[in-house]
């Protein structure tokens, strides 16, 4: 696994008060997407596919400036339908990625040990492995109204259901995935059925018993999706 896909296409309206391009909003003086790349780089990944959309020129220009300093290569893929659900952005990356890859979000900060753990976890029959957080009670780093929930079978680690609005769940989706190209077929199937979200593709795989999970235990992650979470991330990462 030599590549990492980063979804950086959305507008990020909940953070519009602090910047006009979500991937480039700074956290302790450094753009979110650069922090994500640096974290992934610690896991030995040096090739990145970045799907852009809103403000693509700013994002691409910023990464072109820092990529040599970070010792990485970057392939950009533009999603003209960036206003739609994120599964379309993931599917766009099949123009570049043809083997297994990591998938992360531009606004999720996390401990690099999560990547080491998911890279070393056997895939078994799973086409995609999702890093999950099972700390459901009083988790200060989760926005319960926005987080994607997961219902998983603890016996075989299969995902049974996933989505932001499901009412029965036993884990949170951290936005960190280990993927095979089978995800692309699942996304195409989901989109044809009217659901263009990444979760829709995961539901297609879960129906086949091909979507699995890996528990991150007590490792840190946070979705910096609004100003409150940005402030929390600043406190955590400054300590």
C-alpha cells in the first residue's frame, strides 16, 4: 500500500467564518491538509491523490509549494460535482489509484499510530477496513450531531449499518479507511441507486460481508468540522 487518497473538495460551510477554503484553514499556524499529509507521511506513505473541488486553484497551489519540502508526490483530481455527496469525490480517484490505498479526510486530525495499526490489520474477506472509535460515552472529541455512526458485529468485525442518521450503533466512523479498488464498484452501484455518499458505498459492501472495522482503542482523532472542534484540536495539539 503506497498511496493515500485525501478528499478535499467540499466548501466547509461550518468553518467559513475562519477561512474560505476548508483544507487551507490553519490549525496552530499550519493548514489542515498539510497536517494530515504530515501525519500520513509518518506511516511511510509518500504518494497522495488529492480530490479537489471548491477553490481548487488555492488548494493545488498550496500543495505544489510544500510538496518538495514534505518529500511527497501529489496527483490532483478535480471533482466538478463537489457540491454533491463525498462518494463522487472518492470515485473520481479511480483515474489515479488502481491498487490498495489509504483514504482519509482533509479535516480529520489523528494519531499516526492508527495508520500503522490499520496497515497491519489483516483484511480477511473485507474489501474495505474502517477505523472505528467505540468510546460512545462522553467522548469530548465527537460532534454527535454530525459524526457518522457505525453498527458493527463484534464477533466478525463486519459492518452491519453505517450513516449519520442511524439510531442503532456501537461505534463512530473516524474517517480513516484502508481500501481496495472494490470500493469503486460499490460506489458506482450505490450512486446508480441514488445514494452518492461514501457511506452508501460502504453499505453496498456491508451487504456482501465485505466491509470490516478496526477499533482504534484509546488513540486520538478529531473531526475539525466547526469552530468549536477547531478550538479543541488547538488545545490538544498544543500540549
